[in-house]
């Protein structure tokens, strides 16, 4: 690492998630000498027998407990559902040492943060959605440039989608798409019901279809099409799913790109045209500093907020916070009870249901429908208010006909939605991020009303809602808005090109700038914005 | 108390079968990695269930309704998860093709489950 601290890089990118990987690719391919700094925790547990499909492993695998429970039984989450509970043992490393290295205190906000290699991108659900022009403008993004960036990102990562009823909310105008995934038997049944009642459901401004996914259905370069092994929560066979490592591993082959893990960046400082980026080596605690002409922060909004506030030594100062309110419902597809379902499927969302309240793609809520597959019964049996033995019997019967409907709502800034950095904590950085996220009464009512509409449509589709689970604010894993875009050069805002106000050479390439957070999955737009920010950095240079 | 004894009781309760050596080993390991923190009252309840195994289903039922994250239930939960990963118990966990009439069998079981909850609640007053 010593030699990296002595080099003046053209660009330093902090973070290895979807945003970090996209902006690093753009600047590196343009010829910049690029350093990616990352905490970079990896999964150090080997899982045997993970090249097989889920059904085969479940039927015959003798070492399943390591895969499904974890070598240290870390897959056994006891207690109420919260952010991170849903992570399989193979993904638990995503939240390794978070409490210690990214301390956060809150009574109302429980986000999923990660210091892992690939960040939260390692557990991304792969759903790809273009924001509409109205949504982009509300978010503070320039529609014309983001729309071009969407195509660039789509070409890089590979997306499968066949235009259907939800095209306006997913991939309008995007070319070179692969065919949609084949959905499972339950989802085919739901689609058939939708097509029978299509005009009635569409009159209520609901649209159902197969989501666009960053999952290959045809081979692309050295990556293979999905084999429908239903192991997507545990591994990435054939690299069929795009994860940030797919891009970063290719970048590592380039001579002008260096990846440095084991570093937690805490602050930056500008002196003339040089940005010094400081932090410490996680394994030793030693301080370390790197230098570059341009800094791109792409480490998720709360981590970026910590770095920025610390760098300006601004404590007890509130930054706004956006997070999609999220709940999910366990629904019973009663017509599928006792029926055989083919085990060949992906573990991703099978269907997406959009509610476009004014039919103008400006105020859209979204539900992702999943079969309860590739997860074991014990996770859901504990939620049933019966004795375990009878609950097991019940769920063994019901689970093949269970559909999980996860509903995301859009979000706007609010009085009780903020983060701030407080000094004086006894930890590595002597500070702690304080967060508050509460909805106003009008917002709660709007969400409840909208969810009732979703449940009505679920019933029309044959899905009977059994139980609603609210895992707490932050569980959506979609966050934005801490450094909102502004054309004024006010502190703690971003210029439209991503430059952090009051700095010359510091840019933010994650969702910190968004002034509005649509309900559609944010990751594809994050990546497009990251690519654009990197282009702006190149122009700025 | 030996974890093997607990494992036998819990496995029999959940599946009407004895635990395999693998299950015994995993349960022992799991309790070391995931200690079950209990106060004296909770320990007393657990010891009662071990001594009077007939009561376990009623206690589990009552707690499932009133205190689902009780330490007694945590032990059962751990055993349940371990059993699910063993092919020897697949018929208790993997989906089975069923006729439409099976729904009545399940409904009967659910009525049974509610009765157990009521009995369990009464039992808890006395333990």
C-alpha cells in the first residue's frame, strides 16, 4: 500500500458498489490513472456444494447446514424482522463490523449499510427501472443526459427484458436487451389472471409485468446465461447476475487502475488542485492518506454524509434524508395450494406491479412479487403465532403457494427526515451519525391508502394477503438526498454536475444529490448518474 | 443439562423422530455459538418442559401467541432449522403434492393448534 500513497492519481473513487464501479469504469476507460479505495470485506467462509441447484441441494445435500444456516449459524436470526435479517449466510459478511466502523444511532431509522467489496450491490435484487422524465426532474437530474447514460449502463451490465405492460416504468427506449426471464409456475398463474382482468386492473392505474433484471438470459462475453438454479441468494453461478465485481475485476486487469481494500476513508482535504483523502487501515488502525486531482465519493449516502460532514468539521448539522417507505405482505395464491411447482426458477422478483396514481408516470408506487423459494421454512415458521410443530405443518402446505409482495413508496424530504454527525463518541472516528426518519400524518395516510389499493389488486390477481410486515424505516435499502442538488453554491449541496459545493475537485457519484426518491428501484439510476458524474469529472479536468 | 437430552426431546416433538448424530452435533454447536440468555423464570419454565415433555407443545403454543421470542422457543427454533437441513427429515419440510382435500386436514390441525394455545395459556399461569 505504501507505493499507492506516493502516487498522485487522476481520480480516486471511494466505494466499490454499483455507483463506484460505474464511475471507476468511465474514468479508467477514458485513460485516467484511477485508484479505488474500499473497506472491501469479503466472504471468507467457503460454502460446499454450491454449483448445484437449490432443489438438488435440498433433496440430497449432506452439508446443507453450512450453506443455509452458516458455519457459525449466522443464518439463524432470532427476534423481530429488521434490516439485514433477510441476508443469507453467504451474504452476512455484507454487514460485517458495521456497528463498530459506521456507528449510527436512531430510534426510528434502521438502514442497511455495508463495508463489503461490492457494497450493497452484492445483494442487489437486480431490478432495473428507468425513472420517467418527470421523476428525474424532481430528483434534480437532467433527463436528456441520464437517458443516454441509461443505455451506456445497460450495454455494460446486460439486462433481460421483453417489452410488456410495464415497459413505461422499466426500459422504454433501451436497446440491446436480452429476453425476459421465464417466470415460475405461480407467477405464470398470476399473469394469466392479470391478462383476463387486464382492462379492469388498468382502469385502476395498475400495471403488471415481468421486471427488467440485470440477469443474463443469453451468454454475454465471458458471462453465462442463468441456469434457473434458484441459488441467486447464495452465489452467482456463471456470473449471470451483474454485480459490481463483474466490472471491477475487469478494471483490475488494466494498468491504469488499482484497487485498494482494507481502507476506511474518513475525510478529505483540498489544497490547491490536489485532494488528500484520509482514513485508516482497518486491519492495523494506522492512518493513511492518498492523493488525487479529483475525488469521487460513491460509498452510499450515509457514508458519504459522514465523510463530508467530518471534512468540513460540521457537527450537529442536519442533512436531509430520503428513504423509500417499505412493507411486505405474505399472500396466499389459494388456487395453487397442493400443486406441483417446477423447481427451475430464479430467486429474483418474478413480477412487478406498478401503481401510477395519475397515469402520468409521475407518482408511482411499486410492488415486487416473489415466490418464497430458495429460503428455508424456519425463517417464516417463526413468524406464525402458533406452536412450532403445527406452524411447520401449516407452512409446509402453504409455502409453495405463498407470494411475497414487497411494496415501495416514493419519498420526498420532510421535517423529521435527517442525519447529523455528533462528536464525542468513543470509537475510531470519535463521532457517530444520528438519524431520524419519521413520516408526517398526511404521508402515513397516503401510504396506508395506497397499500389498501395494492391489496385489492393482489386479491384480484388471486393473491390473498395473510400478514403485513413492516420491517422499519431503512429496510428498503434505497437511500438518497443527504446533499441535494442545487444550482446555488450552498454548503452541503451538489452542483448539477455532481461537484460538491464549496469544493473544486470533490464529486459525489452516489444518490446523495437526489431531491426526490421514486419508488422504482434506484440502482440502475444510481449507476447512470455515477457514469454521468464521471463524465463531468473528465470534462471538468 | 446435556444438550443431547434436549435434542432428543425437541427432535421428537417436532418430527416424531430421534435426532441423527449429525443433528446432535449441530445442536450442540449451535447452542455454543448462539447462547440462549434466560432469566431464572425462563430457566424454570424450560426445565419444566424438559421434565414434563407432554407440556412442551402447550407451552410452545401459548408463547407463540403471547411471547414469540421467548428463550424456550429459541431452542425449538434452533432445532427446527437444523432438522430442516438434514435430508433424513425432508418429508417434514419439502413441499409435497397434495389433493384438494388436504386443506381440511390442515384446518383440523389449526383448530387443534388453537386449542393447544388456550391450554398452554392456562398452564403458564401455574408454572
